[in-house]
């Protein structure tokens, strides 16, 4: 599975998360290295970097500046689902490495 030049938008997130349906992720992939810049909603600017395995699972780290001017960091594991329309849905389990260090889940879909 290759995520290069795909756009993703959250459709679900835990209450303690900062992404919303206003957040847009632009994924880039070279080999098994994934990067993304993202912004929107509570997030002024964010960046993630991850590794994609042979099944399309992603192990990533992220950092972002929120609308309060705080630098937030975390880790995330994403598992892909190929939808009937051919687009990708990512099921994510994440954890803050800053702030309250809480955990959450989110789902993002290819646009």
C-alpha cells in the first residue's frame, strides 16, 4: 500500500484529541518512509513521520502546534482498511507523549 500524495481527513476522534473534520493531512511516501504536513481546526501546523510495513500498517510519531500555541507530541499506530469505493480508511490508536499523556482512537479517511 502506498500513501504518496493522498489526502486524509478525520471522521472520528477521541475527546482528548486535537484533530477534527477541519484537519487535512497531506501524506507523502518514499519507500517505506511516510511523512505528512497537516493543519486545520485546533491545529495551526503539524508534521508526522512514520514507517509503513508490508501490510500498510503505519508506526508514526507526530508533533503539532495547537490553537493555544502549545507544542504537542505523540505516537500513533494506524491500520488500513480498503473501502468499497477504493479509498483508504485508517484506524488509529494514539497516545500523547506530552501534556496529560492520555490515549485515544481516531479514524481518518482518504479524500
